[in-house]
């Protein structure tokens, strides 16, 4: 299970699932054209990705 946690306040988010296939989203990162690393959650069946949750003005992190 991918659990995201805020490094500032400790709030956490548990399982997120794809609305198309109901499979659990997997944590990943992408690199933007300007070299920034962004945390994302992706569908294992390729239905897409979303930006991972934010809290306290920053990306929440996920230990894989």
C-alpha cells in the first residue's frame, strides 16, 4: 500500500485507487522539462497518473 505522509505535520493518506479499474495507484516520480522532480501516483494498468497529494504547501512523500 502506498501511504503518503506530510513531513511537516505528520498527516497521512492511505490507499488511492483508479476510478476505471479500481486497482491501487502506485507511487512514482516524473521529471519536468526544467529538471524538477514531481511525486505522482500512477495506475498500474496505464489508465493515467495524478500528482500526489500535498499538505502544508509541499508534496507529501511515500516510502517505497
